[in-house]
C-alpha cells in the first residue's frame, strides 16, 4: 500500500471518477483494497464530493461479477447511490478518446474512461491501472495502491 491517505487524495476535489477496479474492490470487499475504496466513498459522501462512473464502469463490473448477488450489488451501487452519477458517453468523449489512443497508445476502453472523466469535469480519476498515470496531463490519476 502507498502513502497517500484517502482524505489527501480527495483534497480540493468536487467530482471524482471511479474506474472499474475501485468499484470491484469495494463491492467484492477485496482484502487488499476494499477498505481503502470504502473510505474514499465514505469521505466523498461526508465532503459532498460527487462520484462519477461511466456505462463502461458498469459493463466491466457486470462482466466480471462472480454471481447474481454481486451483479445486483454493482447495479445498486452504481445506479442507486445518491453520491454516484453515471455520466453519458458522447461524441466529445469519442474525439478525446481517439486523440488519447493515438497519442499514448492506451487501450480504447481506458481512453474512453479517461475522456468521460475529463469531459465530466472530474478533478481526479481513481483506478488501479498504473498505465493510466500517463494521462496525468489530462486529469490527476490516483491508483488505489497509492492509498494507505
């Protein structure tokens, strides 16, 4: 685990994007990272920070769900939690994702996620995909593994 506290990671943040991995860690109560993501979500609610996810986040979570109960928890968290907003993906996201893919060579789904976060005016992008740190020019990227 890293040296950044969840509170430090959320300092100055109004909107925070959740990539798929943090949601999976939270819902499946991952031994290594579940509590850190839980603390992020708790603090976001306490500090009135809006959490943003995309339809890709939901699709990736559902594709990897262990069972029907997990699927239901993913859907409930992403669609019924007051602090979580599912953003729309549109042509502006497609343009930015295409440019990011061309410039950085990242997988297109990751580029769409980053574009959705940027165009949703998020201040930080929570993931655990280290390669996405290459997008730090577009948005501040924090890996869950960096959190205490």
